C-alpha cells in the first residue's frame, strides 16, 4: 500500500467568496468577478505515523482526469520535497497554487492571465459544516462548557492556545510535544510559530549542535509588521482548523498585544516560579485569555504545591504540573487541551 494518496476534486469560487479570508495581501480585485473554477489535489499520508520517504516519489502518479485547462490547488500536510514534485508535475495545467491555511492558495506558476504568480486565491479549505458550527456556541474564554463538555469558540472560531513563559523554559518543546500528542486523533490542528528566533519543528528533530547552528543562521528580528501578520494568520487558522497552538517568544512585550487578541487560552511554562506572575498578568489581565495550566520545568523536581491550584489575584489555574522537557507530557494537560477541540459527528 502506497504511503501517499492524491485525491482530486473540483471547486468553484464566485465573487462573494472573497470575504472568507482576511489578510493584507495582493489579491486581485478582478480575480473572482466572473467566478473561478479550478481543481484541488489533496495529499493524504496513509501510514499510521504519517511518514513518507523520498523513494516513494519514484512510483507516485498524478490523479487521473487532471484537467490541463483548469488551474490546480495543492493542499495537505506533506514534506516540502513532495510539494516540489507536485508543482513540477502539474506544470502542464493552467496554473498551480499551494494552499497555506494562514493565507489562502498562493499561486506559484501560471500560464493564464486570470491569475498571476504571487497572487493569493481566497479559497479556504475545511470550512466548518453546519453540524460543526452547532458545536461552536460559546466563547472559549468562558469557563462554562457546552452541553457536550466543550469550551468552544463563537461564530466558527476554533480555540487558540498560546504557549507562553520566560526564556529557556521548554515552550517550543512543549508546543511541539502537545501538537504531536493530539495530531493522530485530530489531524485538523495547527502549530503556529509566532516568533523570529529561527526555531521550528525541524530544529527539534535534529542533533542539538546542528539545530543550534541552524537556529542562529535563520534567526530574524522584530519588524513593525511581525506580530500583526501572525495575529491575522492565527485568526485565519481559527476559521479553518479545529485547534491552533501558538508558540511565542520568551519576553513579556507590549508589541505582542495583537497575539493576545487573536488567542483564546494560554499555558504557562516556566522553570522559575518568580517569572510566572508577570506572564499571568500579561496573558490574563491584559489579554483576557483563559489559563489552562502552569507547567513548572525546574530540574529540581515538582514544587511542594504539587498539582494544587495557585491563586494569582483571586484567579486559579485549573492545573499546576511539573514537566521535564523531552519527557512525556502530563496526561492532565493533554486532556485539558483535548476538551477545547469540538467533537464532530
């Protein structure tokens, strides 16, 4: 059995669909005036571990009935080299776009005047179905769950959990571990890295010295557009995904206010108990986010309070746990985040 399936379907956008995604990008004003028909190739990785290998490209074939007179949108979770193969193989079609759930379908190749390279087609994959929207009837910041026990967001917005805390506490490792703990059961979740320190999922899969060198090479710096860009990306993701996990940098910074406004919950990760109150004030008092848990990552071991809630200005965290980065996540945390994901029929 092949570890990759390529599913073909056809889509149509009309002018009213332009409002689905909201992003300051160069979408053509005339792009959808007459409607836009296209085909979608959706990538499905069929192995239980969702792995594929370069040798699999040797036997991979495009779906039958791919129409060269229409453009094609490529979508699905897959390695970048598979996308490279697909863009090359689909070159005979009218145009090719790669779907980015934070933006839309980004045109990367075109032989047609109807779309241009670099244009963003405002197509949104995975729109909430009516039965799904019925489950999303409460603000995720509200402590009261729905009848199904799901603290769900309003108007089709999924929950967005910010992983916050001081530097070198294990935030990126926790976000990565939480994402992979939930992904097999909930493939519609997304991990957004909203910082410029050069770290990503790939750095956690490399030997430490190599990861450190590459992280320094790719490290960026703050620009006026940075946090606004990521805040809008998070909102776009919340319109399409069942859960968004947001990894932010390790400094309390007023410039991050747009991220607070875009998220609904937060988890604090800290190796220093004294660093927790400023982050709690920043996330909860300024951002009105709902605290899910504090994870103490001090190598000295669990604090005397154990799992008992600690009060900050009269507000309790439901969970207070000890976690050593690199070990299995506490099941209590996984369950708390799982409850934010709406159940789908």
